[in-house]
C-alpha cells in the first residue's frame, strides 16, 4: 500500500476538533490514528486528548490560550483554517516531520489487515472482485477496502503532496 510501515506506538495519534473532520480522514489515509467528533465542547475535547494521550489539532485560536496547551502539558498544533484538507495534511506532516505510513481505515481510523481474496467472494462488488488482487479489512469497523481506482486516486494525491515539499 502507500507507506513503508504501519503506525508504531512512538508515532503520534491525533484528536481533531470538529472543524477538522476532513483532515482526520486524510490523516488516516496517511496511516495515522486520528479521531474527531462533531459538536464536542472545547473543554471535553481537551480532556479527551489528555486522557487518551493524543495530540490536539485545532483551527480554533482561543483553544491555544488554554493553560494545558500553553504550558506544553498537552501537545497541540494550530491548523490554519484557510488551508484545504490536503494542504492541512501536508502542513501536519511537514511540521511534525512525519512520513507516510500504511493507510488506516478512512472511516474510523482502525488498522487494516490483509484478507485473502477468496474470503471476500460475494462480499466485494463483482467488478472489484474481478479486477483487484489485494483486499484489506478494518480490524475495528470491518469495512472492506481494495486496491481499486478510488484507492489509487487517494494514494496518488498523498504522494503528490509529499513530493512537493
Ligand atoms: Zn474502520
């Protein structure tokens, strides 16, 4: 797949604010565990990041006035709001010097594992079953992925943004 390796425990995991759902999905495609939740209160967001050891990503200026962030207790990164989703991803990878990793599930951030092709017969769409050799399943939400045109578009865009830097 895209990256050389899967996420390790030393790689950062992220919690995105409610405005950054798109970024969270792209971080997952780049191989990073990233969560977000619509409508979560700032206070709860900060508490959850602390409780789960995640780095907070936010486009909300006042968030960075909080003491736990100012004193470095909670690692956080300000994401310029005017950037598009892919530029936001590039911004994070550049700032933190992170490589592309093997993708995680874009729906939930779970780890993907290989599934032998014969196991997805009847489950994969017929066209995908005919044309693709590699299938993956999310360990968390069980969503099935395959190396088809949609996936190729995603990996091409990921490599485009990392090649520009
Ligand atoms: Zn999933």
